[in-house]
C-alpha cells in the first residue's frame, strides 16, 4: 500500500504564500505522475497542478502564474508553492500519486487525507 501525507496548510491573508508538502511512503515500486487537487465546501474536487516523473508540469488556469508544483523523486515528495493567494483558493488540498507497488501491475491513484488552506483577512 502507498500512503500520502500532506502538510503545510494553514491560515494566510490574501496575497500571502504557503508551501504545501506531500510525502509518499509504503510499498512503492514506482511513482509516475503526482498532482495536487483541492475541494472547497459544496464543490467538487478539482485539479490544481500536476507534474510528471520527468518534471513536466501543468496547471489549471485559476492558479497559473501563482502556484508552482515541484517534486523530489529521491524523497517521494511533491510540493506546491502557492503565492498571491486569494480567498477563492480556500479549500482542502489533496495530493495524488500515480503509483504501483509491484512491477507487474497497472498504475493506481493514491490520495492523501488533505490539508486545509484558508485565505482570509
């Protein structure tokens, strides 16, 4: 099994910054893509940013230019640097890892439990 644990969330004022971290552990054979999602109250979970094993990144429009996703393959970690935060960014942020625990199995999605980010004055 693969476990993901997020950290770094908290309360920040509009325009402020936070850096989220997600560490993967367990029976990991390989991690391919990693990503960040978020879910606000009453809304569906939505993608925020993704990063491939080779470091290619993609972002949704509402965070482009403000957020930066990165990863440390040696540590099985993914990060999300969030700058110029807006109240609309308030949500629970979840990390996702596409991983396999054995060589001969398909990649599966593993989710963390989430970390709360609140942007408010």
